[in-house]
């Protein structure tokens, strides 16, 4: 985890001494979009239709919590529920394990006795769980429309076109593909077939070091910000060493000279949540809250990460807040469900959202209590719904890329 220390010399007062701590969580200002994300409206034109066999419980059903509890009890040890950190509290309360995407997939693989893995996350996470679990285990995503905009920004056909262009220029043999965990199984398999590996936000530096031991260029998928932040702020490269491949432009919008000189070819993808934070957010919160520490995820933009006091993965963010001294103030740049949960869990600290407006992960929020209850009750009735299955060939090569990551020192 990268830490930028404030400039406090010997004899200077600790900035925490003057921080007044509010133990009341202040909800960021709502918008019309926020109401939709919270399930209080609908936008039929934007919805991807997902039919549910049987009746989806109404969100207003007062018995939803009890129905979920009863279904869990009936399914017993055959059921294992995974909850990503960005999930709603109403869903998290039923998770056997909470964590980030890779940790949860590993936890599923470590429970071979569980026949059904209900993954309360998004599609690429459920794919990873299916890849890592045994053949007798079935992975279920309560709502198939819970995707990931970042993962969707790198389609296999687009990546294959980019690789063909690098091949035509004689650069592919010198290029090692690296994909972030937040990518489809098809992209992980693409990387596995071509000598590359998967990385997480916490091991991206080691993954890039591994790649540069095997080539002099990296094609980094699909998050340009994590790739740039790791290369420049952790490996000491310059911004000019990085170019951005735009899949919607001929030849990625890059010249042969651009590609020849580049060390990092960054895919033009980003997280729709972390990409919202700006340098103005950092400036504003420092003006508003004296002594505040800014803690952000490395999926944020370069200028935000550079200006932050601390940068770390989701697990590192949680650990930093947990270990912070009482009375300290923190502005956290990551998904709102997690920040709000951290604020409630640590009332002795002032934990606030870096942006003053709503920033939920809209697709993650599609997993709600009605969908969870529906999927569990269908299992009780002997029906497996919304099963996520990765074909054997894709699963094999995706596993190759994942295993290379696991073998990192």
C-alpha cells in the first residue's frame, strides 16, 4: 500500500489533536439517478431484461429477512453465500464470507462440501468462482444483470484485434498481456494463452515486474488507471511511457511510433465508480475538514491517487481504517456502501465519502434482498437458477493466468 506522509516535523502538533469527530454518518446528497440505484424507480429503456422463473418477492415484503433465514437454514452446509464488500447491508448480513472478488473466489474453492455457491457480487466474480471451484459445485448469481462496466469495456473481439495489430507491427512477441481481476473469463483466458497473468489491485506491482522480466512491453487490461498508477507511482516509469489503446478508434488511435516507444499499452477502460473522483474532491474535503487523511483505491485517476495521502486495495482500505487512531478523520474514495459501513463500524473515527454526491456501484446494487431470497427459495424447491458456467477451454486458460498470479513471490 502506497503511503504519502504529511509534512510534520519534530515538535509540530499532531493534526489529529484538533479534529472534532462526528459519529453521525452524513449521507451524500441524493439525485434522481440515486433513487433508481436504490430501487425506488425504474428505467425500462436501460434495463437488461432478466426473467425470473417464479415470482420475484416484492421489495416491500416485510418477511424477506425471515424468508432468507429460513431458506438458508433448510439448505444447510450445501449452501455457501459470498458477499462482496460493495454489497448492500441487507445482503451482506446473509454472507458467510465477505471480501474482494479474488478472496471470495478462493473461499468458494476452499468449501468443497458446498454444492451451491451463491455469489452476491457481479458477473466476472461469479465466473472466477466457477473457474476455481470443483465440478460438483454450482455458482449462482442472484441477478444476471449484475455485470461490471469496466469488464464490459474490453470485449474479446476488441482485444484480439489489438493483439493482431501488435503482431503485424512485430511487437506482440515483446509484449506480455496482463489483465486485472475485474475482467471477463474470456479475457483472462486470452491472457493465459499468450503467456500473461492476472493481477489484483494489491499485487499489480509484482505482476508488472514479472511481466517486464519476460518482455519489454505490457498490454494492460482493462483498467487504464490501475495500470498507469502502478507503472508510474510504484515502478518509477514516466507518464510518457504509457499510451492508451482506444478500441473504438482504428489501430487504437495510436501510431506505429507511439506503440514502438511505449512500455505500457493501457486499455481504455475504467471503473465507473472510482473514475468519478476528481482532484477537486480532494481539494474540497481538505478545505472542509482540517487534518483529514485522503484514502483512495488505485482504480482512481492518476491525479487523484497522486494527491491522496494513502492508496490501497479494498482490503487495505478496510485495514487502514480499522487500525487508524481514535479521533482521526478519513475521506475515502471508494464505493459508497463500503464507506458507509466503515463509518458505522468505527464511530470513534470520522469516516466520510470523498465525493459529496452519490456514487454507488449500480450493477453491484442489482443484487438485493428480493433476488437473494428468490435464488435461495428456488434452491430449496430443487431448482438451480442463474447458474454461471465457464466453458472448459476458457476455464483452463483463465486458470493458467490465475495460477501464474498465485505463483508470484
